[in-house]
C-alpha cells in the first residue's frame, strides 16, 4: 500500500466550487458551450495550472493539462472526463473524473514525484450531447470518430458549432488536428460515479468496470384512426395510444421478464391529436435497449419487431419502425480490469466488477488506446438529477484508486 495519499478535503472543496457554476434550484445547468460551462472550464484550467500542468485547448475544445515525464519518448497516460451537465443535472457526473485527475497530479506535485510517462488530465467537450444533440463530441473528435452529420450542426438557438466552438477556444474547421494517434497515449483512465444502485446497495466502495454497454435506438410510428371519444364504441376503435401502451409493456418485458437484454426503455411519446375527447389517431414512441452483448441487442430487436407486428395485426393499426444509430458495446480488456483491482487493493478498498449502463468518453478513447474505468457509489443510484450525490469519502476513495492506478500503469506500461 502506497504512503502517498490524495488530499480529500481539497478534492471535495474543488467539487463544491466547480458545482457553483450553473447551480440553480432546479439542478445543475452547466450545458456545454453555455456561460456556466465556460466559467467551469476556466476554473478547471486554473486548478491544472496550480498543479504545475501546461494547458492547451485543442481544435475540438478539449482542455488538455500536461505534466511531463522523465523518460523521453514515452506516450502519455491520460485521465479525465467532462464538466458539462445535462439540464437539471447533478454536481458529480463527469466532474469527479476531471477533478480526481487534477487532484492526482496535484498530489504528485506536492510530493515531488516525477513519473516515467507524461501524464495528462483532459476535459472533453460536450460529452452529454445536450448541445447539438450529438454526444461525445470532444472524445469522438480526439479518437477520429466524427461522422458527416458532425460537420457543422446548428443548435436549438440557431447557432452553429463553428461559432460555439470558438467561444470555448476550439477551432472546429481544423477539428482534424485534434485526432490523437495510438502511439501518443499509453492508456486512458476515467473515474466516474456509477449512476446506478449496485455499489450503494452492496456497500462496496469501488467498482471495477467490465465494459460500457451498447445501445440500440428505435422510433415507432403507430397510425390508427382518430375518432370521437364519446360516440365511438370500444369494439370499433383503432386506438393508436392503446397499441403504443401494449408495445411499451412488451418492450419492458424484454428486459424485466425474458432478460433478452440488460435494460429496455420506452422514454418518449407523442400522441396526436392529444385531446382528451378524441381517440388517439397516431402516436410516436422512442425506445432503446442496452447490453454489453451486441448479440443480446440483436435478439432484443428481433423480439421487439415480432411484438410490434403482432400488436399491429391484433389492433388493426399500422406500425412503422425506424431504426436509429446503434452504439457498439466496449468491453474493457482483462489486464486493464486487473490493474484497477490491484489499485483498489493498494488503496485498501474492497471492489467488485460492474458494467457501465451509461455512455462515457472512455468508449470513444478506447478505439485509440487501452482504457479502464473506476466507479464509486451513487447514493440511491440517482444521477442526471439534482439529487445526484456521492459522499466525500466515496469521492476520495475513487480518487485514491485513480492515483494508485496511475502509479501502477507508470511502472507496467
């Protein structure tokens, strides 16, 4: 067990201070590219510089703090996450990974410890995807995973990404300059709150992430017959909302009963004409499946399509399925999981394997370097909400494991 300890009070103070930018009675509103986001980024840069890092902003707006290594030519070990939030979000999602990384480097500086590898702390741009409805913009840019529709989208206020990126110090027309080559990075580590209940319920302080789940998204348009709610007999109805309700239950059962996939969710619904005295004539629902196994997602899609066809035939309504983008699952290599286990042991903390049901910048960066993730408990499993909370002790535990992980990687990679 190492004798070098992170400064828990300093870490949690920085979390509280960052949490003031965008804080409202309704929760955090530190949306990417907003004034609060820019303030939070400037605050984080100030902490990086205090820790002795050289800082720069790449063309994708990613903030990169660098602490040089002692061995010329070695690739960097990177740590990080994001500081933007969802609307009405919490203070820990993303922020802990960034400030934990900064605290690890500050601890090295405090103890005059120089590592063999250069070390980077990274703040990725627009992880949440609230702005421009495109997530992981910064990490996908760094990994060379941008797509044609990312070229210069316009946000909900009519402002294009080129303009927004300039506001935070990026240069979107030169975004290809942000791409990192695999030989530039030895590994990437991301500390994060679990955003689920497993660690909180078990009382185990550290989660060794086994992989990031894949995601399959669909929209279904259901067309029935709009008619008078008072005069149309129940036997003569083609109620699109009733059919949508049956499909919602069927989608839920795919995870809750048959366990075809890990989780399934119908998360959006639009009913027309949306009047209390009219039998709904058409409905659109949005749904998704998530699992570490892409085979499980394929099986869920098959079952979902069969259920949709049967409900449509039974109810006499038209069902049109639109298949949206699939996000591939990202399993974490066994040797990287073992490194996290060893780091947890060095920190004197119990650990358990857990999958990540949420997406993270790590899944993009995994395409260019080795990757590992460390989870800490989320109280009651709540995240993306004002009630999101991880205790000061849990935040410090995760950051200590991150430091141990960094030290082990510096020796072994």
